């Protein structure tokens, strides 16, 4: 699949042709005029179709080399984050990146076996790392999470909170 350089946005026409190519690979009917669907809908659909394609056709050959993990520090709490979570080469909106990071299961709590997501502060830092001009806050992430739950999306069952020392 043709990749878009970081920082560059594809036109709706280019994005539509890539979506139609993915739809053809997945034996789905292509859109007759994909550009009319709008850039955001096409970008979201491209990510979904690409994930579906990769799930059905795992890459053969050598496994991807392990990347060195970065430590994200928030008020004395260290959280190890895989740099692949940022997906710097994938064109997506701030909201799509935030929602993807909100749904990411970081680990499972050994005590109660519940899924644990990333701290909100960590997600804000990762979003700002990918989009330096973003004004995303913890409150924005909480708003996204509430609306994602209303849409029926599954989020991790709990999130760590930074320790408060007084």
C-alpha cells in the first residue's frame, strides 16, 4: 500500500483510491465516488480496513525487530510505553490517536485480573509527541472516554493514577 509521508495529508481522491484498493482486497464492493464520503471518514475506514487486511494476512518472513521501549515519566510514576503505539507514519487525527491510545490495554492487573490502560497524563504526552501543536488535555481524554463508552467501545477496566504526595 502506498504510504503517506509524515506531516503530509493525502487528498480525499487519493485516500478514496487507497480505500477502494483495500476494499477490493477484502472482497468488498468499492465506492463509486469515494471522495464524496469525506476525508475523515475515508481516513478512519482506511485504518480499519488495513487492520482487517493485516489480521487476515499476517506478514511472512522475519519478525519485526524489537524496538527499544521509552520511559514516560509523570509526577514520579514511570510507565513503559512501546514506541510503536505512536504510529508516526500513519496519518490520523488527534482524536483518532487519542481514542486508539485510550483503548490500548497496557497490562492486566495480577491481583484482580482486570485490564489496565495507560495513564491519562501519559496519553496526553504521547499525543503531544505525535502532534506538537495539540492542545489535548486530560479533560479532553475523559470526554472522549465517556462518549466512546456510550458508543459501546470497550476500554480498559481501570487506569493507574499518579501518586499524590503531600
